C-alpha cells in the first residue's frame, strides 16, 4: 500500500473517519429500504409483492455496483495515487528534518503555503544538464514549460513536474492530473482514480435515488392509510436526500470535466490562464520576434553548446552523433482559455473512461490517459496544438529529424527513460518507509 497520505493530522483523521461514516449511512439505508420499507410495509402491510421486489432489485444492483466502484477507487487512491517521484534533494531534506525532530513530533509536518505555479526561488530547479527526469521532457515534441523553456519545477518536491501535474498541499506531493482531495473516498483524486470517482458518484446517485423513491412512496402510503409516520424512514429520506444531492452534483461536475478533458484545477484556472509550450522545431531555428528558442540537452556552464535565444555557439568538438541528438524548441503561449488537450467531447470522454459501454459502467480497466505513451507529448494533444504552431509560424520538422527520432525510439532510448521514471515513482510509492512516507 502506498505510503502517501495527508500531511496535517486533522486531515488524516477526517480522511479515516469519512469512509466509515459513509459505510454506516449506506448500511442504515440498506436496512431501511430492505426491512422497514420493502418487507414490513410493502410485503406484510400492503401485500404489494411486485413493488417490493422491484425496489429490492433496483437497490441491490446499484448498491453492489456502488460498493465495487468504491473499493476499486479506494484501492487505487492508496496503492497508485499517481504522485510524481520526489527529487533527491527533497528526499535528503525530509530525511534530515526527520532525524532532527523529537520522537513525539515525527509525524507532524510543517505547514507551507501553496506553491503551485510559483516562480523559481532559492530552492530552484536542478541546473545539471543531466538532471534526472529532464530527458523525458525534451524527448517529446511538445511539453508545458516555464517562460525560459525549461519544464515546470516543484519547489517542494524538488523535481520537474510533468504536464498537467499539480502540487497538492494536503499530501505535499505533486499529483498527475490532480482533480481534488476528497476525504469521502480516502485521498487524492487524480489521473489514476478520476474514472472510478465518476463511476462511484454515478452509482451513489442512483442508489440514493432508489432509497429516496422507496421512502417517499412508503411515507405517502402510510399517510393516506392513517398509519402515521415512520421516524426512521423520514430520517433516511432526509439524509439520503442530502447525500443524493451531493453525489449528483459531484457526478455532473466530474462528467462535465471529463467531456472537456479538464480537471477541477484546470477549470478554475481556465478563464485567466495561458500555457507556455515548448514545441519542437528544426535544429538551427533562430529566435525571432514571435518566439525564443532553447536547445536540449542544455550545455554545462563554460561549455559551448545548446543555449537559449538562438546563440549559435561553436560546436566543433561535438561529434556528429551529439549534434543529431540535440533538439530545438520554440517557446510559445496559448491564448487565454485555450485547452491544448481538448480532443472533442467524445474523444475526451474515451480518454478517461475507455472504449465501450462495459468500460464506462464497470471498474475494470484504468483510464487510457493514465497509460498513454507517445513520442509527441505526455498527453494526447488536440487541434489547439496545431493552431498554435500555425499562429506562430513554426517550421515543420525535417524528414531527417523525424527519421532520427524514429530510429532513436526503436533503439529504446525514450522507453528506457520512461521506464526509469516509472520505476522511481513506483519505488517511492511502494517501498518508502522513511520520512517521505509520512507525508
């Protein structure tokens, strides 16, 4: 089980308590619907067998599906939350802080401000051209970057942030396609769990609707027959009405985000936010009024080599192979509100929920976006990507560069990098028992 958890003790307690409360509520709802409504009222008192059977079938079908999706969601959140691997500096810092703390404070963590989207500071990005994880960015044809052309850097995790990753203040870790922290389901909802969250809220909504309908019919018949009100049924009617409203609101909101290929964070920032894109262009492309360029791998201090703003730099000592391995990127911006990952409603939906009705309704397979691997980008790009290229007049790649990219990929250079990053992330999720595990 993953060691990643909430940083603040009060959040951890709420996260532990909410699933228990949710189980208790649906346990009472099951007792009320099955025993007091269907058996006691419709069967024994009213002799309405067909109504009792219909309610029981609808309820237990939706209840079982809700439980299955919740179990899958809970397990994914705790076993594979989709966090980005910590940088070595962050691990060293946490180990040092843990050793210096008194034993009674080992699990208390200093509260920090939200560092999302802050500029570089004294805990700046790794300046090493061979910085771990950096190659996974410039081996792509496009990635999200800072104005200087480098990938986004997390000040707390001391690592490069993949596209669409955001820092969660609750667990103090960067999360891929982070949506929100939900104590009701036990943790962070993101790339690996968003599909199951949609399914859970869908079946939770249906289950609540069945309970509300059954309790309302029972109450209406009792009033007409002069039996008086059943306080237990009324209480469940009110409680499930509240939870049902909440579940329906979460389902409709999450479904809307899925159709837009956005997360909660993406949507909140969409109206007044632009993305900086590093888009690959032919080697030798120079900076101009419309854009600057940066060439990777970045040269070490004092070396003549790839650098920003089109500075040629003598590379006489570089081998032909090294020259071919360099990649030049134009640094451009989207317009306000543009979503470069918008593929259209149907493809957006499939990128999260998968192909076919079975995958949409049952918690069987992970989201395609969570397993997406492509040389072009971290996530599949939509028409906006090509629009940006045309808007800035970016030249297309030459056939030689396209061919070199293909041969390099076939040789296993890029897959090897991705495997190393994934191995590092999985190792931190499953094997860490030190201070970083208590976040």
